């Protein structure tokens, strides 16, 4: 299904946070959304699943710092390329962003970990407004 | 500041971010001529834009659809408006609603019959629908039932509606969300960000809202069977109900917040340095001051605290305008007016800022092109820890001095509810869910960072060992170049009032007549007094309008 970059960016940020990545790492992934396509997303989803994978994603964001300081990190693959493209502000791909439903569900599953289950109290007080407004 | 274009105009010093970026002051904001809606309307006027209504398929009960088109910056945009029956027990301003009186899409181009049919199916679903890159903005609005029905009944009887009731409510419908930038499949902002007329922040959203306002006028005239008096119509803007969902935007877009503030503060600094005034400008200030008196007299709200603030402001403004003739003489009248306001309330001070800018369009309007910023904050791993610490000391004392061991300092937490992703605020020490809080606790994050920083060394190495400080480091670094990027208050404190953030953002949109319903949501009016589609020549003179003025 076609997704917009803004949708992918928002979902990546929430999914990263929901899966327990450091906020700054989740931001780096989200801001690279312009350059992220199916294969890079697969790498992210694989990474978010395990503690080891999350460490690798975190290390990848740190490797961007090393690269900014002139090092040449021994990293490759679609996700690294996307992060580097963001860092270098290379023109993003123009083709429509197609993401499979399975990938989107996986991403949304992690994002849902940032949502707080509804209670009567939160429904009534949390937003500060009643349910009906007919005036 | 080193990223800003060189400024040729003389200017006074900018107000300090420590003054400007406090919640209480942000919560006293007023719209200015630099706000987004007036900026858009000036653009439409400059282009001689004409609004057409190629489709009007609205039945005798007021249900159906209509299309409005307008040419802006070489592109045609169309508002597709859909009106449907709605049960009274379905009518809520909250995000958790699932049905509305009316639904809207701003469409890129002129929709053909199949596109109109697609939008008539999808737009009433709002968040549950799916949209395309041709769809630029998605919105919905509910009737202000009492006023809407009154206006239709009056027209049907051959009368004009009651002027006081028009003045008191100020709109026929309230939008309860205006979605842009890629949500639910609509076009990403990058798709239109370079287009003349839509390149500024929220321009497509403002165009949508202004066209919706015209539709609400047409709808009551259709149902009432005769035209509404032009003066009444002009004073029917479009309402809006805004809740917590708008507040995190200011925190998640720090560079944009800085750009908006830089523009407003730079405009103020230029006007303060304007020197002696021409007779025409002195007269203009006098005339505007009297209009503000009338505007404030017509602004009354049910909330007791908000009403008390308005009444204080009414008194203060009366005194200010009485003193005005004396302030307007001399070599530095704008500076004198600015200083005279400083003895009053925050509302008086911020109102005066907006007032000062109003007659100086040619000096300040050009600054609005600096209000959009494409960049995301960048981390600078080469910075020394010593430099980072010195930035913390100079810019963040408001955060570092807080005592987070005190439970009141962490009393609230921001979160997103599972129910339709509605943003909410909870009480940390009483309610579950704080472990999933949204990261709006900027002051606490930065204080944690300061506590873990070593004496010296490499920032890149520090971040490898402490990756959870990455976001805070980026914010500290951003604030060094973008001094208005942070709200300098603790957003999880017991005293934090989200309504202050909402008012600041809404004032930048151009909203007035703030009508807070609690500390976390507000109604406002947009486009009240604004030109109708066939009178854009009035686009330069509707700041804080008063009902009854021509």
C-alpha cells in the first residue's frame, strides 16, 4: 500500500520509542524516512525485535557521528545507506513509497507500545473536554 | 543568529528568549499581521485571486456537496465540501468523534466527477478514510447548532439574524481538526512546499479554513432562501476547537518554533527602531487603538479566570489608549509605546507587540518568507564537552535549576491514548501509563544529561556510552543557534497549562477571541472580520476587528 513519508516518519518514531530505542536513535531513523524503502525497513523491523538488534540500530546512529567526524565506519546495507543519504542530504527517491501490509502491521505493533490503554478516568479527564458539544 | 540573512533595517535589540519563551507569556499571545491567515489573504489579494463555485449539489435539507476553486501561485486548488445529517449525540469537538456535520478536502486541481465521488465517500470517514497525493488537506466541522439554526430561521422569515448573537458566537461552524502533511495518505508537505503561495507554514490549511468559512455562509443562505447581510457575513468567521493534540507540535518542531518567533521578534525590533512617525501613521495608531477598545469590549467568555484577564486587559488598554497621544509624539514613539506596555499584564504587553506591528506592513511583511524551515536539528558530534557544558550554563538554567525530586515537578505526563490516538495528560502519581509517556519532559531530559556529562572529553564517545542522551544533546546544540527553539518551562510540572501552548500556536495561525474551556482545550475564532471572497481588497485591514465597524 502507498504510504506517505510523513506517515512512515511518524510511525518510525513511535515504533522506535515503543520498542525501547533511545529517543535520539528513533529520531534518526524517523528523519531518514525520505530514504527508507522496503529493504531498509526490513532491517529496522528485524532490529527492533531483539535486544541485540536494538543495540545494533543504536550503534548505527552512533556510527553516523563517527562518519561526520571523518571516520569510515565498516557498515553497509540499505538502512545504513538511507541514514547516510539523510546525513548528506542526497535527493530522496521520487518513486511512491510502497510498504507491504505485513511490514506496516509490524511497525504499528511496536508503535502501539507508546499508547496508553483507555480508562474511564482518562477518557473524561485526560483531554479536558466532555463527549458531546451541541452549543 | 549567524544563520539569519543580514538585516538592513535598523532595529532595537531582540527580546530575550528567557522573556519570550515562557509559557505564561506564550499563553498571552495575540495574532499579528504576520500570522498565517492574514499572510495568505494578502497573497490572494496580490494575485487578484477569484473564488468560483463550479459545483453546488446541496439539497433542500442542506445535505450534499459543493466545490470551490481558486487560483493561487499558478495552481488551482479546490475545496470539496460535503454536508451530511448528524445526530445530536454524535456531535463532539473531540478527536474521538466518528461523524461530523461537514467534511472537507482541499484538492490539488479541479476534481472531475469520479474524483468528487471518491471524496464524497472518503472525506466523511476522516481518519478512517484513505486519501491520495491529489488531496492536500483534510478537515471537518460541526455546526454551532444554536447560531446556525437561528440564522437559518431568521432568513426564512425574511429577517436578518440577531446581530448580538452573531457577534457573541462569531461563527456558524467549528472545525475540529485540519490535517495536512501526509496524514492518512494525503500529499506530503514536500509536494507543495516550493509552490508560490503555499510555501509558508500551514498555508494550505489556512486556505482550506478560509474556503470552509465561505461554504458555511453559502449553506445558511441556501437553507434560509435569501442573502445574509454582508456586514453580518463578514463577522462570521470559522470557529475551531483545539485540544492537546496541537501542543506537542511546538516541542517536536523546535526549529520551526524558533523561525516563527525570530520573525515576530525581528519585526518588533524593527518597528521599535522606526523613529518619529508621520501624521498618517499617528492617526493610524489612534484609529487602531480605538478599534482594539471595541474588539476587547466584544470579547467575553464563560471561563471565570479568562474573563477576569480580559477585563483587566480592557482596563489596561483603555488607559493605554488614553495615554497614546502623548506617546505618539517625540523622536521614538514606537519605543515609548513598547516601554509603556511593560508596566501592564503579559496580555497587555503581547497585545501591544501585535498593535505596534500593524501599521508597518512594508517594514515587516517581507519577513514572513523566513517562517518555514525545511531542516531537522543536526547533531554535531565534534563539539567539545566543555562547549556543551557552557551552552547548558548559558541557555538552560531554567531547566537545570528545577528540583525533580519534588513530586510537583513531575506531576503530569503527556501520553497518547489507545482510543483513536487522542493526546491526553495524566497525573503521574495517580494514574497508570506514565511508563509510556510522550517525551515532552525536555527540562528533565536535559537535566539528566547535565548530570551524566564528564568534565571533558569527546562528545561522540560520551554518546556511545550514553545513547539515551542523544536527543537531549541535539536539543542543547540546536538552542545555541536557534534561541527561541525551546519553551523555557517544565512541561510536566503541576503548574503547566497546555492551553498556553495552544494559544501561542493558534495566535500564529491568526486566531483571536480565545475561549478556553479548561486548561487543556480552547475554542477560537479564525477569519472573523476577514474579507469575503469577493472583497480581498480589504485583506490588509482586519486585525482584531470590531463588530459594527464598516
